[in-house]
């Protein structure tokens, strides 16, 4: 008995003497918040924005940052873990490789975003969600909820930064030799430093607990790691993240060899957010409310992807109920299945089904079909937009006359339906896009892939430049969605 007590005391002595040495041991968790005091933390700007409530660290009040200054450590490679809970509308974040700063948003280091439902303050519209490596790799979708604890882990190893939410990898970023940064973001680069928590605004209330850090060895496998993308593409994509342009491929199918795992891995590496589309309709495996719900629950729930319904056939609004459809973040359809004037059903992408005797009559009928779909179906996005069958594709610019373009774009604007820019088919052409933009139509980017060969939205990136697309031109799932309003309008017809 006596011997055991002595051993216990000896262990305690060793434990405490370890804590007091300024150098933390590698690969050992060290608590940064003891649950009873803010010892070791230093607030800047508004001290009152940080306090303790029920052993939790609360960020709530006017803008302020709380810097960890509890030891002499200069954290370079590390893993940080914290449990976080947001109240509705809250915004916060965890900075790393940062340094104490009297005022303003910390200039040095990176911020990992905490935001499940905050939509911005004043004029500023905030789209970056939980887990984003702020303005470097933005996420526009979150599966974490307000009023629920989630775990956030940030790891830096050499040039590699990873962010995990509830142990799911959200960001996997390798900082290139010359990272693209806006003028006010020049210090948003890897170095070493401390951590800071953010109080964003008086409406934001966020709780933290179990904040702990583990130092990792100075030398890692990622010290000279090469970015996942080539320099030109990496720069173009990084620039879009810097300026907050929502880079999303909202037409991704889990087809061929593309599994959700693979899609998530691709998305993390190329910095493009994905919307996974489920083909749903009469002639498809997903053809009832129940199958819809089960499919989403089993395959897409709790992953950082948007959930899209690709509505197939014209009878989908009768097959599925508005309640079932509303579990999707957005709904799109196309006009590739088409009945000609004689009532023959053609799939426009199947050459053997396409028989066109009069091009102009065909184009008029196609235009009317598209207009009718936009007018009568409660969709958010018109996909594979303006697609022509192979036999007509070379005459695209002539067949889509000014008059036909006006009809389509007028209808998109009138019904608040977004226009998909297709990376696969390289349509619509710039003239069409510019006309729609001038009428206030929103856009999506989509690949409509058949396998894991997703590309990197090359045509869409070109169109951003050529048509001067900005954030306000882009359709944001959830935010720009008015599916309910549309179905109600349909029901009262
Ligand atoms: Zn599709």
C-alpha cells in the first residue's frame, strides 16, 4: 500500500515537472484551456468577448482575438484538437502560426473557419463554412449543426495542412513555394507561432472545450511536398479562393469508378467543392420518395458535399413529393430528352435516335421545350444547358440565334433558374452567358462526368475570365434556393 502511494507521488512529481519545462514533448497532448480560468490566454481589442461559462470557453462579444501565450512554445508542426459548439448565426475561428496583435483580424498565419449558419454582417456576405482554411481552401457546405458539439482538428506537417471535422478530412492543402495571396493576405503562410480564437461579432456565440495541442517533429515527410495541382491551375484556383469566389462543381455523378471516397479526395486536392447528383425519375432506380430518402441517408449524409437531385423525365413532379425533394440542396434538370413535332422521343445524345429533317423547326421546338421546362418545373438549375445533338453541334453559334437566346435567358431570369456552364460540353457559348448575366441570371459549373475523370472545370475557369463572372453571379445552394416557393406556386396553379 505504502509503496503504491509513493509510486503515485513519484509519478505526479514527474508529471508536474514535465509540465513546467518550457519544451513540450513531441507526440504528447497538452491542454491549452483548463476549464476554470483563461490563464495562458491574452485577449486583444475587447477582453470582455471571452469568458468562462460552465467550464466552457465562450467567444461572445464585439470583435476580439484571444491569443495563447501560456508558454514559450513556437508551434511549427503540430496537431490541435478542440471541441466546438456554435449558436445559430455564429462565426468564429481558430488561427495558427499567428502572433499577438493589438487590433483587427490577425494578419499572421492561417484561420480555420467555424461557421455553420452565419451569413455575414452588414454588406459582407459570408459563404465560408466550418473547416475552411480561410480564403485558401474554402468549403461552402457543412454537415455540422448549431447547438451540437463537433470536433475540429488542425494538423501542420511541413508544407501540408489538414483540417478534420469529426474525424472526417475536410481540407488537405500543400502550400506551394510561391503561394498566391491577396495584398492583405501576404502573411497568410506557413511559418510558426501560436494559436488564437476569434470572437467575430456581438451576435456570435461559440463555445470551446478540450483545447489541446500535440507538438510534432520538426522534420516531416511533407517538408518538400509538391502541391497536388500544377502551378498554373493551383494559382488560378487559389486566386478564386482568395477573393471568395465560390468554386463548385455542382454536377458530379458517382458513376463508373468514382466512389464518394474518391470524390472527396479529389475535391480536397483540387479545391473544388462538389455537389453530388442523384438521377431520379420514372425510368431510374430512384423512383419513389422512400428510395430518395434512403439513398441520401445511406450515401451522402454527414459528408462535406452538396446533395443534388437530377430530375429525369417530365413526370418527376408527380412521382416525388415536395417534402422528399426538399432534402436536396438543389434540383436540376436538362432538356436532352425531347419529343419532336411528330411526338417521337429522342435522347439528343444518342445519334441513332436523332432524326432532324428541318434544323430551324427543330431549334424552334427545342427552344419551346426548354422554355416550358423552366416555366413549369420547380428546378433550381437548368443543366447541360443549350446542348445540341452531335449533328448540329458544329453550327451551335448560328442555330442559337439572338431571338432564341433571348427567349431562354428571359425565362431563366423570370423564374430564378440558374444556367449551368458545362465543363464537359463546353456550353453555353460566351455570348449566351453574357446575355444571361446581363439579365441577372445566376450560374453553376458542372462536369456531368461518367467516371472519376472529372477534370478541373477548365471551360468554366475560362468563362470566369471571358464573361467576367463574380461571386454575385453564382448560384449558391441553400442560399439562392426557392424550391418551396416554386412548388407552392405550382400547387396553386
Ligand atoms: Zn447528369
